């Protein structure tokens, strides 16, 4: 990866319906964006997430959230939106989640210059594949927004 | 003393969800219950009716921290059922993969989960603000372990390259040599980690444990050996269930393991270290003596030093294996599946992990039994608290609560494996 590069990271679980929205968008963007932009679809984030943005100038992270807002709501966040990050993204006691990883990266001065986090409100986190009717249009909208952002 | 209740909503820095209840009466612990309320996960039940080939990948999904242990116990049990023995370079590569898991799992616990207890921080993020170099070293060291798992296992988490009889794909020599360069750094970092943790302050506490681990005449145990204890047990892996029984207790969704006729035993790094010290490499034995542990450690709070020594060993052993590695002709040995029962026991980072499978003539799993280390250590954690808390009653309530949590973290409990945040309730009467 060269300095100044953009890295896009989609997070989620393919088998918990709307939780897969980050993966879905990352895969969509993979077919739409010019080369030179690194895209990752990650099912097990953990601490190794930091390794994905070493030397990156700009990082865009996409993940599902559960904040109580209507399904399909798009939350556009920055790395310092600490409270929202801590309370609304899926975390696990098995490993470091997105909020802990961002907080640790900040403490270690390893945050990229620009970090944008798209949190998409899920409405169905049950077992199974496929996005819900509320989340699918939001996924298309975020895909278009990121594409426009990178072409601007 | 008046009745008091302490609640910690989330005992952070353990893998899993559970609660701890402690009632103190007249200077003694009247009741202690490690309450694992994470729902049962039914792995043994849904393995039934699946093809034997699926067991290593299915059981790897039990844990994101120690999936290699599950794969290893699974393949060894199945190979036992089929009467085959994987030896030579394939055996060495499995050992190398296990080194990777010990490095990543232990380093995560040492630097990010346990060290904050000794340095007085709520968590690793707070610690990182004051000790950036230390946390960065920990992360780099952990990464070396992850890279071994990724190379041998196909990916860092829930590896997919292990199969009955060997591997799906062998590593390329140049990739192993590249790894060796990183492991040379890791070995130095591990040595620094031993020196660092040996300088922590430890509460005086040294129960007369019965240490239970694998033991092998020629090597520090990962995959093979007899099950031995510091108090006379010496049995073959297939005899595990004759001596160690699981029982249900009302306050836990994880079965408790007991060994009738023996004390409440301890599995894990301390047990391995004490039962197998002379099989550690000279470098590790020397580092151990310099750290003040010349072959015996009974203080569970010092398990952080022992884990550091095991990380050092895993780096040293990984380098030895890579140096001596001669690629085998095939990635898997020939074998014929057959009906039978097989037993496998390997040393997961947290201790002994036993699998037993009954396979039918079509290769389907008829029955499965998995006994993880944290399930075995549950009674021991409770026994430690019963013995430790009365020595700490002069502490203010908040410090006592924290000491209790630390005593639980000594075990690096993987509650999810055993059945996930610990809620602590402390009551004085």
C-alpha cells in the first residue's frame, strides 16, 4: 500500500442477515471502483483491523449498527464519535470490536488522517442470509455515496 | 460485619459471559459460585450425524482465540479411531501451528487482558496511553503468532487447512524462512516480556495444587503425551473419561470436571510448566530461573510470567522446527476411515482439551464429547477464591472486588469455550 491511499473496510457476518451490510457494500464497491483503492470484506475484525490501515491516508469503514433508530438509517460518523461507537456497534467478548480497536489505535497514535465510519441501522439480525427490505436501499445509497466521494 | 453487596456489571477482560457470586461470613467465604450463564452451544449434539472430515473445521468454530487447539484435539481423536499416526514433518508442522496459537492467545492475555491488573489500569486502552511502547510490542508479538496460524492454517482466525492425516496444503519454504526472520524478533520480544512481567508485584498466594497436564518424555507438550498430575496420576489419553467426570451444577451452564479420588485439580500453563520444566529449551529454562521461577510456580497470579515463558518457548520451538524442516512428499498420509472410538487430548493455551468421537462404518460421527480447559478449571477458580479472599478482607470493598476479578483472570478463562462478561456480586455477612 502506498502512502496517501484509501482503504475501504466492510465488516459483518454473512449469516446474520443485516449484519452483513458492510460486507455487501464492500463487495459491491469492489466491482465499481478503480484500481488503487484497497477494499476488505472482514468477518472477524479484532485487533488486526489496525494492520489494514497502516500508512493509509483515508479509511472508510462500513458496519451494521443497532442504536434503536429505524432500520436503514444511515449514521455517518468519525473516529472521535466515541459514545456512539461504544454503544451501537456489535461487540464481542471474544475479541476487540470496532470501538475498542479505534480507541486503541488512537491511544497508540495509529489512526489514519481521515476516518469515516458508515453505520447502517439493521432491522433483522436473525440467523440467515440476505438483507432486509429496509436495509437493502440504504446499502445501495451508501455504495453510491462512497463511489461519488472517491470520484470527487 | 454488615451485609454488603458489590456488583460489577461487566467483568471485562475475560472471554465470555458469566457472573461471580461471593458471600463472606465471619471472615470466611461462605459461598462462591462462578455462574456461567452463557447459553449452552450444543456443539457435541450437532456434530452427531456429520462426516468425520467436518469435525476439525466445525470444532475450530468453538473459539476465535484457540481454534487450533480444537482442530488438533479433533484430528488426533479421529486418527486414533482410524489407527493412524501422523509423524515426521507433518507432525512438526502441526506443532508449529500450535506454537502460533500459543503466541497469539497468550500474548493477547498477557498484554491486553492481564497486565492492566498489575499496572493499575482499567483496560489496555488506558494502559496504552501511558505505555505505548509496551502495547505496541505486545501487538507485534501477537502478530507473529497470527502469521504462523495464517501460513499453516490458511487464515488467522478459524483456520481451515488442518485435516485428518495431515494438511490440505503445505507451506512454501520461502514463506517459512520469511516467517523465521520475524520470529527471531519475536523471540527477543518474548524474552523482554518475561523480564517485564517478572518485575510485577504479586500477592502472596500459593495453594497446594494438583497440576494436571500432558507430559511427553522428549518435548514440552502440545499434541501428544500421557495425562499426568503432580500427585500421581499417570494415564493414557484414552483413559481420560475413566478418571475425569463431568457434572452439572445448578449455577453454571458449563459442566464442571472432577476427578474422583483426587483434589480439585488445575490445568493450564502452571500445570504444564511444573510438570514439564525440564523439557523446556535451555533458553527458556535460563529465562525462567532469571525470572525467579526455577522449575516450580504455585502462585496463580504469577501465571502471567509462566505464559510469557511459554510464549518464549513457542518462538524458540517454532524457529527450531523451521530450521529443521524438510518438506514431506505429500501433505496427507494415506488412511482408511473405519468404525471405532477415538480419543484426543492436546494442550490448548488454557490447558488440557479432550475430544472423543464415535465413528460409524460410513464415516459419520455417532457421538462426540468435548471437555474444554475452562470447564475443567471452574471448580479450581472457585476454590482459589475460597482460599484467597479471607487473606484480603482488610482491603476496601472496591479493591477486594478488583482482586477477585484479577484472581479469575489468572485463569484466562474462556467462558465461551466452556459453554461469555463476568458480573461480580460480593456479599458480606
